[in-house]
């Protein structure tokens, strides 16, 4: 049972007759120290009542350690990040949001002083896209839930709350799309871009547009996982087609220490995400042919890489890719500088993500069934149907025939018979 004792005030090193009351009470089992105290009560009764209330909460399991109660959001956020190691890119993104947006406002705020009203008001003022505001609030909520589990606070006041979204001023105006064309990317764009960039880079472009690889998955594709064979029973026979096995990817991100210290930018090879990303992608015949040519020429293990075999950095890739999409001016020959022909724009704003999206759009256009469409894109199909419906050889053959015909049509529309002078890629009659 809690008990109180007098604490005399001291002035100039001499004890005075004035005093307050300090209460001492028993801490939970295993707590160090076993006896806790708190001073500053005006009467003995208020001190004992407060101490007895602490012991009641300890018995009920609702007590919070006073030292934890005073912890700030920033202190606990750093503890949380050190104890929750994620895939490199995920951890880097979390630290970026903490450093750039969350901690400048909430670093020194006690966990127990955070209210939903203040957080909702703050997130509306962030000078970023609305989706990033949502991610910041979501990360704060995740950290606050962990604080509840660690018994720093009793409840997460952010859990389950709906953010207020700005609906006036600039936020109400639709933002212009990256690609200024109705209908977005066409297969002809991918074909023309691949032809312009040459075989080593062009085949990467086509594998993304007609295979749906993510950027990091393309960089991580190993020659040992390229053009393997899928074999499935199909009626009285067997369905056989070449595949790309996606099981790892490169990720470029800011490296961090456990305390969030920046350690420079790194490019790391990692396993794919656990949301359906690890998969085998069926390859249409035209792409299989171009990949065979590429494998015969390419000396490196990673088939989509720089000439030296190193994975592309985004900056280096952009120096080749952006002029091919956006166009460039002619450069005259002069001492130390070679001549460079002008390029007309193919599709300003086009990027590899848009080419991956083109693949999914084409799948919808040619009627690829949902079980296979989700698998090929590396997406986890929502709902119970993913457990019941599986891709069949007939679905796979239909998808390959559809993509092949789209490519042949794009070649005709682009006025091309070959790519990089390698074999006639037109579809010949029987």
C-alpha cells in the first residue's frame, strides 16, 4: 500500500519549515527500481490517493511507467525504426518521411500530448502531394500503435481516423499528366523507342512493355533465369513456352544506420516483394527471339545492365533514355566532340513505369483472364477468387497470341520490318 512522507524545502542550504508530500508505491514485478515515488503533493491524503491509484492500475494491467509517459515522439520513433528493419527501400522511404516531414514538427512532442486534431491540421499544411500526406499520417499511426504495444501510451489516437483533404486553391485543380496524349502510351511508342536506343537497351524496353517487369526486376534479371521453359499438360498434349523467372531485384536508396544516420546512396540486390512479385512471366515469340539474340551477344550475368555489366543508376539511365523519348537537338562535329543527329520526340514524359503500365493495359485490351493478368503483372489478386481460379494453359496461349499480334501490328504501323537489322520480324503467312 502506498505511503506518504514529508519533503522539506531547502533555502541557501538550510532546511526550512515548509514542506510538501512525497508518495512511494510498489512498482510492477520485475521493475527496476521496485519502489517508485513522486513528489510535490500539497497534502498527505492527495499523495496517498495518487499512489493508491497507481497500485490499482498496476493490479489491473492499465498502468504506464512515468518515465515512458514523458517520452517524445522523436525518441520513440528512433527506437521503433531501430527495432523494425524492413527491406532496404522501405526503410529508406520511412526515414525520408520522418526526416523531411514528420520529425520537424513532432520530434519534441510527448507521445501523450499528440491529438488527432493537431495531426489532421498539420498534414493539410504539408507542401507535398496528397498521397504523401497520407503516407506520413499512416507512418505516424504505425509508430503510435507500436508505442501502445510498448506501454508508452494507452491508445493510438490516430487509429482509424479519416484525414481531411484539401479541396480548395491549387489542391482542387487537376494536375497535368506526365504524358500529354489522350490514350497514353501506344505499343508503337515502345517499338520506336527500342529501335532508337539499340539492341542492348531496346530489348529492355520491349521486355518491360510486353512483359510487365518493374524497373528493379529488370535490373535484377539473371541470364540463368532468362528463357527457361514452362511445361504444363494441355489436353492430350503439353503446353511449352519460354519464361522469365523474376525472383530478385535491384533497389536504389539512401543507406541508413540504425539511428537513421545517412550512409550514402546504395544499389542493393534484394529478394522480390512478398505480394506476388516472385513469378514466372510467359514470353511471346517475338520477345523470345530478340532475347536469344541478346543473350548470344551479351557477356554479362545481368542481361539488362550497362555496357560494363553494372546495374543502371537512375541518373545514368536518364541520360540515354530521356533524349530518346523527349527528343534532342543536332550537335555539330567539333574538336573533341563527335557529330550527333537530332531526334524528333517519340513521346515526351514516357518512362519505364508507363511502359510497365502499357503491358497491363494491353492485357486488358486482348482480354487476358484475371488469374493470369494479376500473375503476369506481379500483383496479388484481391478476394477469395485468387484461391479458386488459377491460370490455365489455354489462358496462357491466348495471352501470348494476343501480345504477339499487338507487336506485329505495332511494327507495321511504325513502318518497321526489322529491329536493329536483325531478322525479319513481320508475321509471315502459312
